[in-house]
C-alpha cells in the first residue's frame, strides 16, 4: 500500500500552517466564507491575522490560546479552532474565547458608555474530531442568540458554528455535495487522500487544491516536519498520561468500592464468593483424583459432590 504524501490536517502544526499563515490567507478567507455561507456583499474578501494569545497571564501557562484568530475589514473577529481530542466543557471554552475576544476590543482602562456601541461581532468556528453534541445527528450546527418568543435575532454579536467530523459519514468522493462537505472530507480523510481523489475533489476549486498542496509533506521544510512530528509525540504522550490516569483512577475506585462493600457487609457477595471458592476447590481436587490418582468419574463425583456433566467437561479440557 502506497504511503500518502499528505499530512494530517488535524495536527495542530499542520492546521496553523494551512489556515493561520500569511501566505495562505486566501485559504482561511475561502474556508470562512464557505462555512458561513457568505455571498454577495457579505463575502469576506480580506482578513488580518492577529495574535492568538488572548490573555497574556493565562497564555504564559499554555492556556487560552486559540488556533487561528483573524479580523475582517468590518472589524468582526473570527476564531477558527481545531479540537482533535475530546475535551470536557469545550462548548463553554468556545463561549469563553468568544467573550474574551469581544471584551478585549475595549482595551485597558475605564470604558465610556458610548464605546460599547462600537463593539464588533465575534464568530467562533470549531472543527471537532469527536462528537460534541451526542443528541444531534447533523455534523454541522449553527448557534445564535434568538428571542425565545418570536425567534428574532436581536443580539447579533455572537455566532458559533461546529463541525463534528465523526458524524460526517460520506467516504465516496463522488457523493460529495457542496463545498462544506469537501472541507469535511479534507479534515477527516485528507492525510489518506490519493492524487486522483484530490484531482476530483478540487476540480474547479483552486483554493481547496491549494489547501491540499499546503498539506503535501514534500512542500514542507525539515524544520516544519520536525515541529509536526513533535506535535504528534506531544499528543501521544498526553493520551498515554490520560490513559494512565484513567486506569489508575479506575483501579483506585475499584479498590475503594471493594473496601466499602466489605465494610458494609455485602452478605450476598460473600456467600457467592465462598460458594465459588468451594466449587473451585472441588474442581481442583477432582482434577487430581482423575488425572493423578486415575479414579473413575463416578467415584470422583461421589467424593467431590460435582455432577457427572461437570466432570465430563473437566476431562475434555
């Protein structure tokens, strides 16, 4: 089987190289317009990539850093986040990041009331490589603040879009419909794509073709590849640590549960344990009588209390 020349777009280094670099600004513009369905006068034609550090104090602890943060010509800030590993409360983190980007527009110092009217909207787009909303079947979901009585969109400054890749089930490129499905296919299967498949997917879509080219490892420098591989190791190390913690917690929980059960005097469990122990002891004695002493099944059954059926199974092993 031929090794694909494409890297994994869900890798943090690869994702930022494709969507967060100056040389690929046309890709992030194309992606945002596609995901938000912007057309005509609403189409974003220019973005300014800005620092992804939203809180210097927290960022120093390797937290509160989004993948891509940009601003369009109207001042609207757009956060694009790849979440490859399950994270409890990610939907809350998304709201925190959006609120952080929103409030930081006021800058430091005291704010005058008139300045609030100049606050610009924040859009949060997340690609999740796990199921975030298990009660929903659709892989694409859009969230806005609506009036619960008439569903009017009065509070317009927060907008969230989530792509849940596990819910995207299409594997045949011939069945892809629309550019959003092409992007989902890119994220979910990009690293295993063949040149033939890419040619079909990117036909009449040069920007998505450029995204695949940015994913082509032969276009990467040695330094970039080392960073990519370090990110793979970091993720694997984190998974190993999480697995250890879970296993340790499970074992500790089992031990505490057993101890608590014994303390409470779970008589049924004790009786069943004793019965099982006596039964295992009888099987051990029967095995010795059958195979070491050479006694017949009938005599062994009388001596141990085991049934002939149990002895038959024991002899067949």
